[in-house]
């Protein structure tokens, strides 16, 4: 009887284990030119670690685990991409880390939602936010309404999970609300044009500290960014080209990271991995750094142009990817 009881308990245990495993999701990633041997899945709301995966002997990242259905972030040590996960998914990712967003392709159960996120990230990086934010309030409101309708139609035209659509629509609404707030602050910040620029004195990646006054006599193009910011990373290639074109001209290119202190090493790693040029600085108190507050910066990337006398040319300057930037620089530097 005791033997039969133990056998029954083992069988129940196996059934329970199998039921638990069946409810988990499986994630696999095949990454060319990977940035490291570790992948992390993070909670999108608080950034807490959900799962850490190590590359196996076959060069794959693969694991099964339970999740709460929702949005997450995948971090490869340098870059992030958004994920939608739920138990029962069998999701396979294939990508090239050197061509990060553009190379992402998912297959398996859960692929439709995550391919949508990958393609949407590319679309967002190409959207002309410069001209949108430069618009007057009437035109801005009209274009925001058009974008909202376009985003909804794009989702509704695909066979996507209803829960995913609900969450993505909420994300879009939050983004648009932030954009509306940012636009009102842009209109306010443009009133600063022509006045003396607030200063800074921040840690320099190359060593020591650097302040705005160190560049007196030169134009200064300031990029306010963070390692976690997708649109910021999307501007890196264009910024490199602009820096190269105006190398030797009377202008300095300064990037100020507002990453949190806990991500200080991540900031250093990205500068090295991405071979970022210009002057790379780390703000002393992320969003609450005085320079950021003085400029009333509520969204990034944010670009600022200061003249050789330390006065603001443009408190909300064009992005490196915008042709308008080079038009302005050519008029000032040639």
C-alpha cells in the first residue's frame, strides 16, 4: 500500500510538473554579431529582471518560463526592443545586432504581435517628429489626430490578439499624451531663443568634468539622450555623419546622457560599442539635473544649439536626421 501511495504521489507530481511546463512560454533567439552572451527580459513598467538567458553551445538563447501576459523589453547589453509575451507562446527571434531594429524577425506562436512591434519601432524612428513639433498648435492637433487614426487602422488591419491591441492602444495614447505635453513645452522653450543658455558641468567619458563655458567661442550642438531611448539611438548614424561633415569647423558636438546612475556602466558600454563621437557627458541627476530642468526638457531626444557667446540659437533644434539641421549649420559656419 505504501508503495502504491508513493507511486501515485509521484505520478501526481509529474502531472503537475507537466501542466506547469505546458502553461509556460518558450523563447529562443538566434543573434548574429551579438553584443554579448546574455539576454535579459525586463518588466516594461519598472525595469525589473524577469528572465536572464545565457547563450548555449549552439549559439542560441533558449529558455521556458512563466509570464504575466503583457509588454516587456528585451535587452542584449546594448540595445532594447519591445516584446509582447504570454504563457503558451513559442517565440523564435532571429536578428543581426549590428543592424538591430531593421533585422528583427519573429516566427512561431506569438510572432504576429512581436513582428508588429518590431516594424512599428522602425516606422516610429522614421516619423517626421521634427516638423510635427515645429508646427503651430492648430496644425499640430490636426496631425496628432491623423496619426492616432492611422495607428488604430494599422493594428485593426492585422490579425492581432485583442489583449495586445488593447495594451498597444494604451501605449499609443500615453505616447500621444506625452507628445502633446512636449509640444506645449517646445512652444514655451522657444521663448528662450536669444537668451543666455543655462550651463552644466558633467562627467566626461574621456575623463574629468566638462562645462558649457569650456566651448566659449564655438557653436555647441547638444544632444540630450539616454541608452534606453529608441528614438535617441535611431539618431546615432545621422549624428555621426553630421559630426564628420563639420569636423574642423567652429562647432562642438556634445551628448548629455540622462541615464540613471545605476546605468552608468551601460552608458560607457554603448559609447564604446557604438563608437560614439563628440563630447560624451553624463548628467548628475538624470531627469532632475539642473540643466534639464532649466530647459524644461520633458522628452528625448532633445537637441539644442548654442552660439559662441553662450546664447541660445535654438532651444529645440532640428534632429541630426533632419535636412533642416545642415541648412542651419551651413548658414552659420560657412
